[in-house]
C-alpha cells in the first residue's frame, strides 16, 4: 500500500512537470546548439532540488514498500507522540476540540493489527475484540465515532447527551493537573442535544449497513466478527438530563426513545457532580423508580432478533457503604444489565490536595482516582455476587492498571484522562501490556481474570 502511494506521488509529480514545460522549448530543440539560452542560476538550483526530491520519493517509497503493514501501523501510532507537546501548550478545551475534530476527519492513525487473542470477550451477547474502551465525555456529540473506534478501542461511549441543547457551565471549566496525571472539569453536560446526535448516528448507521451490503461476498457467513451497530467496535450511548429539567425520568426516556436504536448499550448517568441535584437520583427509591421507567420505555419499543440494548447506570465514587448496598439491591432486583464504576470525584486526595488548581470546583479524574474507584469496583462486584457486568473506569493509564480493574471485578474498562495526555499511542500500549499480564498469571482470557481478587478474598474468609 505504501509502495502504491509512493508510485502515485511520483507519477503525479512527473505529470505536473510535463504539463508545465514551455511548448516553445520543444520547438527549438533542433537548433539548441545555435540558440541555447543561458541557464539562470536559480534553474540549476531547481534542477538540483527536483533531483533530490525525486530521489527521496523513489528511495523512500522503495524502503517503505519493504515494511509490513503492522510495522508501518506501529510507526504511525508512535509518531502521534510528537504532537502531544503541541496540545499541552493549548487551552485544555481548545486541545479537546482539536482532538475530536482530528478524529472526526480521519486525521488519526487507524489500527490495522489484530488484537491479541486473549483480549477478546463476550458481554451482553456482544463480541468485543478487546476490553479497553473510551469513556463518555470525550466525544459528547457523536462527531468522531468511526475515527475513535478505528484507533483500536474495543468500544466507545459517547455523551452525555441531553434532550435539549445546552451550553453547560461557563468557561474556563477544564483544568489540568499534569504532574498528578489528573484533570478537574465542571463542564455541566454541554451537549448539542439528542436530535443532532441522532442525525449523526443515523448517518453512520446507514453507511455501516451500506458497507456491510457491499462486503458480504468477501466475508464468510460462519465467521462472527467483533463489532456492533457502529462498525468494528461497540458503541455505548450515555444519557444525561438538562440542568433546568424538573422531571429527570422524562429526560432519560426521551434519550432512550431517540437514540437507543443506534446503541449497543445505554448508560443512565446519575453521577456527574456538575449538574445540581443529579447525584440524588442514586438513592434507593429514586434510582429504582428511574430505572423501572427507563426500562419500560426501552422495552416498549420494537426490536429485532438482537433484542433491546443493555441498560447500565453510571455511579459516583463518593458513596457510602449504605449507598452501595442500595444500588446493588436495585441492580439485582431489577436485573440491571450493568454498572459503570465510576464517575469523577468531588474529593481531593493526595497529592492533588496541595496543588493550587485543586481549589477549582468540579469532578476530579485521572490517576488520583484509581485506588478509590478500584476499591469501589471490588465492593460492588462482591455485593452483586458477580451477577452484574461492571465497567471499570477511573485512573487507568497502563495495562497493569486495566488488569487490576479486571481482577477487581470489571469485565470491561474505560480510559479518558490518560488518553487526553498520552494520545493514540497509549491504546496499543495498554492492550499489549494487558495481554502480557494475563499470560504472566496464567489466564487464557479476560473473562477468566474477572473478579479474581474477589474470589481470592472470599476463599480466605
């Protein structure tokens, strides 16, 4: 592929040179000895530069053509590290917008290498090529789903999406704590609304169906490839409520009615610290009433053979033991399909507490959240007796971190802050490290490792 590209570049260059050669010069070739004009100094330089350029194109193309696709793909991901210092100089929200725009336009590398076989798993009847996903909050408005899935994530979660468009909280509202590997944000569900998001997802869904139709002849009918409604990866849709809404359940129901047809799974976000009163919905009665109403709205819709999308709830890390017990009871009683653990925290654990930025209001994400969210994950796995699939989120920045989440009870894991700092190169790194962790401890698959630490703890009691 690289060789074809270099040959095309050379062909186009020669064609342009031929087209721009003065016709008069061809007419006087026969009498060149008599009328040959003096060649200006800059023309000699031009010929030298042209020769050098052609040499580089031909030599570079020949070299690249000898490199296998996997190696070349690895180079592209590694090259993205060169861009990270540039993004670090920008305002955090500007850098975020540029990142989303780049992914939306396909200006990011596309993973061509297959995932390690031990990373594949099945959750909710959906096949994941790997358990590493992108958390909600990065692509709030479904602008870059294809580009983000192409980076090699096993799944991508968009949102949170509110029924009515809203600006969110005043800027600035995102703050870096680079030394701590953390971010504080108080965005407040800034969203273009469910109508705009539905249009984008609908267009992507139609393109996917068209691609499937044109490629059916080249694929085996017996082979079941990982993927969902958005393409090669699984798509989650995270639903939020408007700040001024008095009926939260109605907002989530609107999201289900409009967006669930495009989702491989749905998430009810009741845990953002940046929308007043939202976390009160995590109470036992409030959560039970909310989940029942949203489940009913989903189930009353017409579904094909694949059935309705699984429904999950995203909870906060700042919960008491009694809160966790209540949530676990609701999840088991209503047969909730899963929980996302966890959202950002309003606490400021060490070493964040001494950072001047720590005084900013908002939710803290990144490395300082890892221990708290992982402990919470383990508690919830035990409380639900491993019967409710869990997505571990909070502070993951390496394959070892992802592995610890899985051993604590997570079937799937999500990144955000580490991805914002590390860029695309972090994704294959984490997957490779996670695969090595599984092999090191004798696990043949991710599924075998889920909840391993909880099983050990139970056995010791």
